[in-house]
């Protein structure tokens, strides 16, 4: 930024100040200007060119569009993801889900050291945040890693595929075809997977829709009016728990797909923790607990087959 600021000269500070007034945040204004500078070809990085593009983005932000969509990308753990209205904006809680899930993967590796290939599944991958994090971060796992990124939304999968090819072309550790192989597949939850994976998956992770319809109506307008409703909203569980339907579908079907040492990690809302544990026990998981997010809230079901 410092180098670019020098190129733009003193006009940059004035531009950041102008954009700050539009978007109501100096930090966001800096990100917008920095983003436009980085996108502009070197010879067009004059303050006038940058100002025109920055004002366009500031206008979108001022109209309520989430900053992440305005910028078109967002950081998730170690990777930078393209995001737009076709996908949910990846959240910090889900970064924590990846942390817990990687711990579960290492545990299953320790419990079944004879298996050479490891299989991870991310159900409802959206931008690919969870699946691509597995592929880039599980580099300490011995043997080959196969990661399945699934979604029923063809639009979302187009974004996930674009993020995968960016990672492959940047030759990120693990996604270079040698260590991890990422398969993108369309379909309703487990229907997207080939049948021969049944009983052999080491790790299933998912951040499914878990917001009840009336909770959705009370969400902030930046979420309600911009993010895909079908990525967020789920019906009630069979016991009436609001928003539990998709979590329940996944938990019930998961044991059939997991290897006997495998684990399931599913994001949820705190009020769904006890009902989700109950569904997991009824579905045959011998161990079902809840992990908390960094805010200390009950946020994930962690269910182990054995
Ligand atoms: C909460 S978003 C999570 C996206 C991404 N994994 C993340 O954490 O940022 C839920 C995702 O599940 C997908 N989805 C919703 N219902 C589904 C279903 N029945 N089968 C497969 N995918 C589904 C949505 O399209 C959406 O991409």
C-alpha cells in the first residue's frame, strides 16, 4: 500500500477521506481504495482512474451491499476467496469449524495409521471455504488427501471451482495435484457423492443452513437482502427445533458414509446444540459433543463413530 500510495501521491489521502464519508468507515475506505489500486493496471493507476472506480464501489457499499461482495474477495484462514452474491460470505465461526475439523482428521489418522488415502467431505461448500482450507492446510497428513466439495447450487459451485483454480494456479501447498485432490460435485447433501465412498470417509464437515425463517426476517439487512436465502434458512427439526432440518438430515445419514474411525463436524446455532447431540446419539454415533467458537458460544457438533 505504501508503494501504491506514493504512486498516487497526496491525492490518495483525499480520496480515502472522501470514500470514508460515503461508506462511514475509514478502514473500509482504505480497503476499497487499496483494492482498486491493486486491480488497476500499472499505467492506469492515476488518482483520477482510481477515484472513478473507488467511487463506484463506495456507492455500492453505501447502498448496503456487504463489503465482501463489493471487494469481490475475502480472506478465510490461509486463503483468499472470490465471493459474490451466489455464495454465503464465509464467517469467522466457520474458520473455527475448520480448526476443530482438522483436529478430528488428525485424530482419525492416528487411529487408523494403516490407511494410505484420506477422504474429507465438505457438504454445502458455497465458496469452497472449508474444502479448500482442508486441501491447503492438511499438509502434515501422510498419504494422499481427497477432498469432496459439494453443493446443490450450481451457482455456488461455479464460485467454488473458480476459487479452486486460483489456488491450483498459485500452486498453493497441497492443492498442486500431488498432495491433495479436490473433487467438486453437485447434489443434495450425500447424493452428490459417489456410492463407493460409503463407509470410507475420514471426515465430514458442513456449515449447512441453520437459521429459522422467522430468525432470518430479523437479521441485519446486509445479510437478509444480499446473501442467498437458501444458504441460510432451514426448516424445523423433527422435534420442532427451529432451523434444525438440514443439520438433522446430515447427522442421520453421516454414519453410513464415515469410516469407523471417522468424525462429523457440523456448525450450528447454540440453541440447537442439545437437540443435535440427541440426534447424533440416536443415529449411532458413540461420541457426540459440542465445541465452542472463539466467542465462547456452542457452535459445532463433533460426532465420532467410535
Ligand atoms: C451456510 S452456507 C455455507 C457455505 C460455506 N460452506 C461456508 O461455510 O461459507 C450453506 C450451503 O449449503 C448449500 N445447501 C443448502 N441446502 C443444500 C442441500 N439440500 N444440499 C446440498 N447443499 C445445500 C447452499 O447452497 C450453501 O452453499
